């Protein structure tokens, strides 16, 4: 069976239909989800068969819901609750046993945002009673009685729900507890979100209708009133280095200022206020000049400037017809006659561009220039440079050229201190100390874990560590089986080196997080499980740039979302 010419048009049709029917359904089939700080793993997946019918499989590849529906939406990827569209006018909600759920309630459905899109809420569903709305959890228990005119997911604050009564809004949580009274014309989250804390520190911007128009106030994530609703606009400064304090840009009488919690640190004198997270400073602008403040409200530079730019952690200003660079404490760094200065992730180095568009490297004590038409910082003391002949190499600030300019392009490999250099169809890998590790034709370089990458083609595969050195797959993965090559063919061995699947395949993938690996023979793919059993013979031609991935007998295409196609 060939699916090479079938997959792309099939997905175009299905994708367009899905947009019309379910808006952004695919967006929610991700690896993990956040409701405040809670993480959700993928236990269930929507699956399409070759006729475009839709069902559900679990992470072992077992069919949970037969592919007989127009569409299926999974509210929570860990729970067997599935909203299945039968036709344009009806749907049913069932579990993994095929039992109908929530039949004692009317019009049960997922929550939407104020924009009409499906929300991130994974713990609750909406229901209707006597024209009012309430919430149930996925076990069918009532969380909030049906006493609201409307319930929506609160934009920028997952786990908190916007409720409406008599055209006023309040907030409840996913347990039905009232968080903010129903007293406001508008409520929205301040969009403050961190990887560590999720949305738990996100506060609320509240709008109240007054004789002077809509005025705004602010309540913290803990329910503390920081600013009363008496400002024309409010926005939170996204300072992720200081999570103990809340910084708010507010406007009153058409001028902007800044509060640090309840204390005003910058007076309302400005048309624009911009925060630079890299320099950790505030630039306050009038129509004529700009002033710079730290987050205690102290003015950094004594003068006002008509022209400025933020260069990483530094401030570049035009002063006495010359560009000067200051640090974020106001200390002078360097004079510059260049038309542009770019910061690098290394605070010791800057990249400058002159009037002829030639690039140079500059720090406090030295300058490196050689008519480069481009420069990019790599890591350490290494820079990737492009010559006027449009060839690319690597130089060390102190020792000179370490990779000759003979390549078409050179890129840093994700968050690894290593480089991939391309020349024609060949990719050469350089380690952190610029040793040549390997050259692979028609290679794909893919980040597989935070500190590891894989380089592979139809003929070869190698893994590198955080410094670009080759490393065994047994050091990276915690699997039952590991790919191995012998005499130009691929198979699998266990961690002790015992061959468990004979080396008879043209290429194989590693066992993935679901317990399956791809096997390729004569240009076609099949599947084995984590014990080495062939569960799908290599009979399927799959048109994909990357290694394919599988859940059982289902091919999954992973980008920002997960698309599953039944192969058998």
C-alpha cells in the first residue's frame, strides 16, 4: 500500500473541514497541557482512517473509539471522555467503553474563549439548564450550578473562568469557587506566565464603566487590589526576574507612568513606556526625548536623548553626534561610529555594522574586522563569519580562523555547543572545540532531548552530546531496545549488546515514548513494538522529511500538533 500521494491532499481536506467544524481542535492535541501549573500527558489521540472517518486510539495503539465519526474532540488527553460529531446537527459524548455520558444534563460541551475558540480548560465542561449555564467535571459532578448567563474561558488565565450575570463579569475557578465578584464591565488576564510557575502568578486587569468611560484597575493573582479602577489603561511589565513584585504601566489623563505594586515609581509624564527584559530597564518617551529608569524608578542616565536603541544589556544613544554605549547602571562602555551595534548572548562581545554594511566584532579592548558581510555569534569565543565571496567559516576571537570559509552555511545546533556546516548536500558536524566529528550526505539534524541531537540520512545515523561529541544511543535513551547498524543494515540490540532484531532493515528509528519504532525496507516503513515484535510489515511509503513516528499501527505526524493516520 502506498500513502505517499494520498497523505497531503487528504490532510488538506481534513484540515479545512476540521477548521470549519471545530475551529482549532488540532491545537489542543499537544504533548502536554497547562491548567495553572498542572501538566497533562497524552493518553488518547484522535485518529483518521483512509476514508477520513475519525476515532480514538490510546498510547499503546489500541483502538478506543471506532473510526465512524466526522470529528472527535478530546477535552482532557488523560481521561476517556470523547465528544464525537455524528453529523452537522448532532454529537454524542462517550467513554472508552462506548457508554454515553452526561445524559442527565442538557447541551454539554467544551468551554470556549470570548473569541469563540475552544479553550484550554481540561477539567470542566459547560452545561445548560433553563437558559442558564453551569459547570460539571469530567466525572459528571456539578462544579457550578446553572445560574450564569454566560461562562467562558478567561483569556490569559487557564483554570479561571469568566462568568456573566446582567452584563457584568466575575471569575470562578475550575472548582466553582468565586474568585472575583460579578461587578465588572470587563476582566482579562495580564498574560504573565513563566515556565516554572505557569499562570499561577497571572493577575487580572478589570474594567468598570464610569461617567468618564471605561476605567481600569488591577487585582493580583492572590486577589489583592493593587490599583483601583481609575486608569485609562493598564499593562503589566513582564519582569520574570522579580516575581515578588508587580510592575504596572498605567495611563491617566493621556500620560503614562509606572507603579511598583502600590507605589508610583515613574510619574505620569510620558506618551510611551517600553520595558527591555534583556537590559532590565524602562525607556520612557515623550514626543521630543527619552529617559531611562531602573525598576526602582531611579533615572539611569542624567540626560534626555532624542535617539536610542537597546543593545542586549546596554543602551546605545546618540550624544554629541556620536553613538555611545552605556550599561544598564549608566556606566560608559565605548564610543562607536558604526551605524548599528548588536548585542550577543555573550556580554563581552558586540557585533557592529559600518556604513559599507561590513560586520566587525568589538569588545572593550579589541576589534576584529575583515570586510565580513555577515557575522553571527556561536558560543564561547567563536563567531560564524561570511566572506564577500559568500562562503562561511568560523573564527575564534583570540586565535583566528578555526574553520576555513568553504561552506555554504554554518549553524549552531539548537542548544548544543556544536555546529553543522553545509556544503552542497554534505553536512559536517564540528564539536565545541571545532574538531570535525563526521560528514553525512543529505543529513537531517534534529534535537531529541535538551542536550542531545541526532544526525541522520537514509544511510547513516549518529548522536551527539551537549559538546558535539558522538555518543551511544544507550547513553541517551532508557529503552528496552536500541538501534544498531551492522554490515550496512539496521536492527536492534538490548542494553547489554545482545541482538534482538536482526540487522535486515535499510533504516530504523529508536523506540519512541509510546513504545514503538519504525523499520524501513525497500523504501517503505513498518513498525515494531518495544519487545522487537513486528506489528506492521514495512509496506507503507510515507512522504516525510523527518523520521516517521508511530503509535501501534498508526502513523503520527508531529509538528505543533499530532495528526494520526491509521495504516492498516
